């Protein structure tokens, strides 16, 4: 279960259809950021052996996905470049509480929600994109994003009782749904 409070709407699918190249570039950046998030969590919570092991796996997988997207860009003759990111991630990170262990819980749950939204969006792309190569590609990533979401939620329970973690996940998922409903003018994976 992805713990999302909303589904992607037609607006985003239309953005992607009109700006597929830009969304692919953004996707590569998202994979790189996801690897960075996992690495940062490993550095922040180095005493948690299970977290460090899981983050190592996620870093490796996210970097592999980054290179897979880069290869698709190369095959299509699309130049990889910097893009203005959507405000989605920064708005979610503003919700992180200060002070431990609440900060750890929030960082893990927000990483999990971003993975959940990516998973949900990959599910939309594998159904709606006219390009068979991209449909197959997004289908191949779907399960790993769902697994990452579950790992982050499970690890958050290292830092607070399950009832507190799940209540906070519910709060954050409600906020995430509001952020995604507002959208972004630029076509991005999380616009």
C-alpha cells in the first residue's frame, strides 16, 4: 500500500504528453536526488545498522536508475541538462519537524511519500504513454519504487511507535496530496 491520499489527474498526464523530453530529464534528476537522500539518511543515522544497509541498497538502485534514464536520453538524442525543479520536494521538506526523533521519522516518511508518488506516477505512465519503450521502462521501475516506500515507512518505526508513525504518515500524506493537487507550471515528475 502506497499511503497516498490522491491519484494523479489528467492535468499531469497532459503535461507529460506535451513535454516528454523535459519530464525524462527531470526523472534523471529525481533518481540522482533519491540516491542523495538515501546517502544523507545513512550519514545522519549511522548508528542504525539496518537503516545503513537499506540505504546502501537504495543508493545503488537509484544510481542505476539514474544511468538507465541517462541512456534513454542519449538514445533519443536529448541533452541532459539542469532544470528548474518543481517545488514539490521543497514544500514537503518544509514539513519536517526539528528535534530528534521526530526529525528522523519525518525525513523517512517524506522520502517514502516521494517514492510512493513516483511509483503511482510510473503506474500512470506505463498505462498512458504512447511510446512502448517508455511504457516498458516505467513498468520495470514500478516495483522498486513501491519497495523503497515500504522500506522508508518500516525504518521510521525505529524512531517512534508504530501508532505515532502511522498517524504522522497520514498527516504528511494529506499535505502531500494538497501539494500535488496544486501542481507546478513546469512539466516534472512531481508537477
